[in-house]
């Protein structure tokens, strides 16, 4: 991590991976001018999230208390394709998927708990858990070719963990439609719904402008923004988050395993 030592590790899988010149880590963290840039850097797997990556993301946000702003980005052609479902391919008890759901909830809650603004640059695609990450943002930027949605519904996985945050961003009706329909929506539709705040012509512009927006937000006087963000954090989305996570967990069972075995892991 540039500018200060990294926080203590959590073991091989939960350790916060930090950026060094010439190094490539799954989660990359860079601090500059009181703005923390957090990058999901697993482009060969479309930035699919493992349990360790989710732990690292949580740590990156939880240790950002002295930052003026945070920005979340993804390397490669897409922002994030959701969970790495292959991580639990041989886990008939579905404990890996349960851990992923808990990990995702923790990441979003860590994003929402920060006093500083959070900007997400979601280029290419934000699918399932990747789309859920948008719920932790104050400002979401995307390119015009990006796609969003929750296709895991067809596997029997409930995206209820993200429901309170999605509902807060887009409203009850659109949130229900997105959570129940396994199809994807395009960037224009996401922008109309309020899921995305700004659209750009390319992924490079999304990344560049996301960092720029975070810097501008970080330069504003902190007191008013901090109080506003904390007040927003007391609204119903945060209160409902634990219950929403339980709904997702309750849907994970033997039938889910068999369905995923047929449709995902045997490919």
C-alpha cells in the first residue's frame, strides 16, 4: 500500500493484498491524497469473487476510516461477474456459497459504514454479486456497453442479500423486477432506473472519471458529507440487511447444489 504499511494479514486467503510496483494481486489497494483506490484484479476470471477476495474487500473498506473518499474498480473487460461458483464445486454442504453470501453482505455494509463517499466504476458488466456491490456506492459510473442483473436466480440462488440496497437505489418496483428476472438490463436502462448515475463511452473513461469524481468529493469539507452519509446509513436498507442475508442463506440447500452441479460446475 503506498504511503503507509498494510494492515495485519488474516492468513493466506484473508490477507489484504496491496499494490507494489510490478506485483499483481487479486485485490489491489492504493492510497493517494487521502483517496483509496480499490481494484478487483482477477481479469482472467472476470473478477469473480472468492471468499478470500471478499474478506480482502471488506478489510480494504474497513481500514479506510482516515480516507476522504474511496473508489472501487475492476481490471480487465468487466467490473465483476459475481461469485466464483467453482470455488464450492465439491462442497455438498454449500458452506462456501454461504460464506460468499456472508462475505458479500459484510463488504456492502463496510462500504455503507464509511463516513467518506464511495464511488464505483462498473464497466463491461456487473453481474449478481458484482451488481450487489453497487448498493454500497454513493455514485456509480458505467460505460454504455455495460450490463447489469442477477442471472443466479435461475440457479436457485436468492439475491435477497442485495434487496434493501437495490430497493433504496431504484425503488420497490424496479428492484423486484431485477431480483426476480434472471435477465440482464443494459446501461441505458440502468441509468434510467437510477442504478447508474453517469454513463461514459469507454471502460477507460469510467475508470479515469471514477477516480476523478472520488478526488473531487474528497476535497469537499468533510463535516457535512460525513453527517449526511451517516444519516443515510440509518435508513431502512441497513436495518433490513441482516434479515435479507438470512433470506439468501435459507435458499441454499441440496437442491441448489444439484442445480449448480448440472448447470455450472460440469461445464
